[in-house]
């Protein structure tokens, strides 16, 4: 039990990657706040673009130094954030939208997680990629993909 808990806590080697993730998130929040409101672009896609650009531009020594912390941030910290966002949404808020909200959402998510993997298979995509696309499309986008990827042992190959 203690060894499991020690894996959840950040270590000194995680600091550069956590700092890089926090810096990217801060920069993305600023950039998104400067975009015209009509575009409705949140900090999340901006953060993905900034992170991808920085990751490709960084020297390999920097990438190696921040990798442990980024892995920690994209697993433990991201999952904690998802739980916090979910906890913020109460049953009263859902029901305030009307009683039809729950079955409509259930049907929408159910259809997405059923139909999208079938379409992915039809187009020759790997089953894990189909599952990630289904979760991302049906639930909440990149956050769901990031949370589901480790659970289904998704790889970049």
C-alpha cells in the first residue's frame, strides 16, 4: 500500500516537467483570453498547440529532463483535475436543465461510444484508436482521451 501511495506523490525529478506543464497552461490561458470571444476557443486546445510546438522545438536534453514530470502531470494531476471538474457538477445543476437532460445525454454518449468504434473499424483504424475517438467525441474531448488512454494501454504506434 505504501509503495502504491509513493507512486502518486511527485518527486524532485518531476519538478521540471510539472513546471513546464504549468507554464504552458498559464501561457495558453493568457493566449486564449486574448482571442476574440466569438471564436469560443478555450485554453485547452491552445495548450495542446503550444505544448506540441514547444516539444518539437526543444532540444533533446530538455525533452529528456521534463519527460518524467510531464508523464506525472498527464496522469496523476490530470486525473485529479477531471475528478474536481466532475465533482463541481451537481445533480441539482443537471436537473435544473430539465428532466430530459439525463436521458438525452445518456443516449448521446451511448450512441457515440457504440457507433464511433464501428466506424473506426470500417475505416481500418485500430480498435484502441476507435475507443479513444469515441470517448473524446462522446464525453469531453481531449480530457477524456487523456484519461482513457492509460486504461486501454493506448500507444502512439
